[in-house]
């Protein structure tokens, strides 16, 4: 895994709200910002419950020597979105130079962009970059309502009839089989949205017999199939037990209890923080994109950075041996 360690001081230059419950924050970065491609992200040091933590956000197109992010205020926020929403113009933060793990290939004759809700953040920059280079691109953008869609006006001006909006409150949903069928065999699809959307896209892509190498996706946040409930975990061979609150991750609760953990992405992508499940009571809400569907059904391991139990309790194995 690549790790961004180039920490820089930044100051809040501008704040606006491009959609309901979405805040865009623009930072002036001390020492400037190296060029970055769409899909890049920055890590930001935040304060949650009086403790320091790191959260990752997609970098939006911004001005010279600036980094911009857009953050939706989650009702069950683990603290990151609340911290970003608390920022005021002039306030200083520490963030990293942009790093990219969701890169455009620039090899396809045509591109399909799919965004769900705040998953628009990397897709927005990709649409701008592809249009600027004259690439063939179509985009489908879904959300709960039209009011919940940031950057729609910009995208409509940029893409015209190549952009289709889907508002769930108006009964509008993306026909994934149809839009994938319209893509040439050598075309590529880029997707960012809630976990359910990603699973649906992967299933439709497989039904179409498309090579998985031409489907790129990124999950946002730690959304799952079930509402967040507290659950109990005991760590094998340590005598440590923790209660995981609805607003925190298993990884966060373990760290808070002094358990040393190996982790990296904190987005359910790398699998470094996965723990074994020795015994458990309660269903697993897998929120990662690391484990296969078969591994998730087996229920032997879970990514502690995003996945959780739907209530109940478990004994976990983190690999520690006395």
C-alpha cells in the first residue's frame, strides 16, 4: 500500500453548501499543492471527543495551491463529518498532499461514470478531466432527491445530454443492465457510491460478462445494510472487552482501549485491519470491498475499520499470542 506522509498546514479559505447537508471546504495550503489527478484524496487530522484522528476525503478541483473537499453530514457520524462541519474560515488544519488510489486509466475509447449521493466527489473531477480531453463519456448520477445532488449545474453545463439524473424520491433509478449494455466492450466504468450500489454494479457487470479489470470503484464512508447499533467485543488472549458505540468503528474502539492494531486505508479496501471471529452472536454488517462475497457469507473475518455487528457480541482474534 502507498502511504501519504507529506503533512502540510492549511487554512480554511472558503466554505459553501452545494447541496442539502453537504459542505464544501476550500483550504489554502502552505507550501503549495503538487499536481494531482481526479480521484485523489487527502488525509486530514481531526479532533473527535477530544482525541486526534485521521479522516480521508476526496480532493475536488480547486484553485492554485488549494485543496477542496465536500463532506456530507452523516446522522450517525463517527466524528469526522461533524469536525469538518465545525470548521470556520481562517481556521488551521493539517492535511496531506493528494494521493490517488482511484485513478483513471486513460486507455478506454469510452467511459461510463456512475455516482451515488456524496460518491459524486471523485466522479465530478473525472467528468471534468475526461470532457476537457474530449473523451467519450456518459454519466448517471443518483441520489435520494435532486436537492441532495451537489455540482449538478456544473455537470449539466459540462456534459449536457450525456448526464442523466436519478432522484429516488421521484421513482427514478439507474437501470444498470441497460447502461452497461450501451458501453462498448472495451469501455470502462468508474463507480463511487454506497455499498449497496457498488454491489449492484458489480453484479450487473458480471451478468454482462465484462472483464473485472475494466470496472473501477471506490466505496465512501462506512455505509452498510443496517443501522448502527452498539455491540460488545472481547479480544482473545488479552482480557480486554470493549463496547463499540453506534458512532465509532470497531477499530476505533479497540484503539481507544489500548489495543495495538495494524491498519492503513480505514475504508474497507486494504484488509490490513481484518480480525478473526472466534465466536459471535449477531449478524455481521460487512461494509468493506476487500472480502469476496463467499468470504463474507462464511463470516470468519471482518474489516474492523468499517464493518460491524448488528448488535450482539463476539470474541475476536487479532493475532496476539502471549
